C-alpha cells in the first residue's frame, strides 16, 4: 500500500533499526519504546489487521510472522528474560499504524492487567 508507513519500512524506503528480516516478515525496534526492548513484527504484505487475512493465507502469513518474531526474540535476549506480545487492532484498541504488527515488550517488569 503506497501511503502506509510500515509498507515503506518493509520496502526499505524509510529506515528502521532492523532485528530480523526474511522474505515474508520484518522485525524492527519501535521508534518510541515503551520498555527497554520494544520490537515490532510486521508481515511484508499489507493487511490492516489479522482478521482481514484471507483464510487461505492465514497459516503461512501468521506462521511466517511468528517465526520472524521468535528469531528476533532470541536475537534480543527476550526469550530468556520474558516478554509480552500485544496486537492493537482498530480505534478502540488505539491502533495508530494501519498495518498489522505485533509489539514485543520486555526488559522490565510488565504490570498485569495492563490497564
Ligand atoms: P500501534 O499504536 O498502531 O499499536 O503501534 C504503532 C507503533 O509504531 C507505535 O508504538 C509507534 O511508536 C511506532 N512507530 C510509529 N512510527 C514509527 C516509525 O517511523 N518507525 C518505527 N520504528 N516505529 C514507529
Ligand atoms: Zn502497509
């Protein structure tokens, strides 16, 4: 999608601090981190939210996304310390970038419930 910020990052048109990348997915550091380690995992193909992925693509797309995220979790050490995954979808959840992304937060105590 031409006017999507995360599509531009996926295409290399906007720089990002990349932690892991393959042909299907990219993991990079959030520009405004909410924890000492704050990663964003995106599929390179544009979908605004998980529920918009067609059934026939769901397994490969989300499997590829989770694989990328897990490689980045291990590369950044969050696999050892613990982490929280968050997906904001839509206005009431506070989604600000309309391209599916998984937040991974760690490196400090994370309150539960999150509020
Ligand atoms: P959302 O609020 O949609 O769940 O999360 C969007 C996230 O994208 C926010 O945490 C925000 O800090 C991050 N973000 C927004 N613009 C940029 C950018 O240009 N680069 C990076 N690395 N992160 C961004
Ligand atoms: Zn996009």
